[in-house]
C-alpha cells in the first residue's frame, strides 16, 4: 500500500549555528520497519502555516536504529514557510505529520574512500554519509564544507567529534565565504588529489553544486561515481522527466471542500499546473518519493510516471501522485483527502 503519514512527537530542538535547528522526533511508530532508514535519506514532514499544510524534505542526521529518535537539520530559508515556521515555533511535545524515510542519496560502495562536498545545510546528508563510510571501514574520507561565515556553521560539534574518533581517516576543510569569497575552482579541484578512485557525494545550493561538478570535470573525475542530492528541483517539477506529449486538459481539483479549475498544458505534470495556477497543492520532493502530493483520481484518465510510492493496489484504488502524473484525457478530476 502507499506510504501514509504518521504523527511523531518533537523530543528536542537544538540550535545549530545562527540560523538552524536540529529537530528530533520520537514515537511508537519508529519501532515499525517502514521507519528504518539508510544514512543519506530524508524525512518529509508537514507544518500548518496560515491554515495550509505545507510539506518539506529534511535530511536525517541521526544514526539508524528502529525505535530510536530521528533527527533532521532545519535551516531558515528566505521566504521559507515550513523551515522558518519550525525554527520559530517548534517545541518539544508538539506533534508533526511525517512520511517514512525516503531518498537514494546513499553510499554506492560502502567501505570505499569517499570525497564529500557540502554547502550550507547540505552538510546534513553529507555528515551522515561520512559517519557511515567510516563505520563501514573506509580508509579515507575527505570533506569540503562551505558556509557563509563561521557563525552559520552547522553540526560543528558533531563533525569535530566524528573526526576525533576517526583515527586520522577523516579530513575536513572548512570554507567561509565571508573570509575567502565563494569557493575557488582551484580549491575544489584540490580536493580530488589522491581520491581519484573514490566516490564523490555533493549537496548544497545549486550554484555550489554547479561549481563542484565543474571542478570534478576539470579534475577528470569519473562522472559515473558522482552522486548528488538536490532539493531545489525546478518549480514545474519536470526536470529529468521526458515529455511524451498529451492533450491540453482542464483539471478540476477538490481541495478543502472547494473545487478549483486549472488549465493543463500538453505534457505538463498535474502538480506543475496547479503550482503555476497558484493553487496551494501539497508537495515536497517532486520526484515521486515522499507521497505528500498523493491524491485520488475522480474522473478522466492520467498517464502515471514511475514512482517509489504507489503499488498496483493503490493505482487500482485510484491513487496517483500529482508530481508524477499527466493528463491523458481532455478533462481530469482529482481530490486531495
């Protein structure tokens, strides 16, 4: 059956740097197998802001273990509804709706040498991967960690503790834009030396990852061994999705007891059409992993793209993911529960 959201209780809120928190969540549901996770995965959680429920993805920083609290790193974002709300209002004892862990930004070859690049809050999954690589016996783990300034550095104590217990296997270069400017290409390329046979993992703002990818290309690093996590998918949610065409359509969306009519362009994903029309459709990952945009087909036909959430029974029951569905008939009706 499709992934369902569960209620977890906030058990801890710990400041991280000057503009982030480490949010810990607990609850009986964490004993269930669906809440097991691999380092590098993320949680999708919701916050109710101005009567609308908004979903966002946050990378897990805690060690895996059924029944144990799960921690995620949440950083303020300019205009960010969920992140800013959590930083301002999250308190122990409150409950949040959460989808089980998801994501594929995990170690491809556990125990192999790894080259890590983190920009800002991208440190969350990168830290988890560094810890896992060391635990799996990697002889060498090298990390480049960039922040705006020293005050905004997150997970610093955790990184220092990890390095202290790594017996010299973990190297970390800290970079502060306020002191050196944006990361220089030469500094990014320098990280590759001696790590050519390892795997590279990167997470951070889009300009940072473009710079890192360019540096890895300059260094001749094998592109097949480059892995990246990116929560800044295009607004239309269609990046990397082949456009196989389809009719223009009128989408009728039932949400909170009201019906909304949304024109859908040929080949456009339903979520993209709703967001383009300014409709507050629930969404988070936009790549068919988190189930936050799950809704039910009421009438019409859709083309469903591959996802890791819905199974055959769900499809038979009419469930679809708005971020992975296109109109296949001139009129389509869906309903959010």
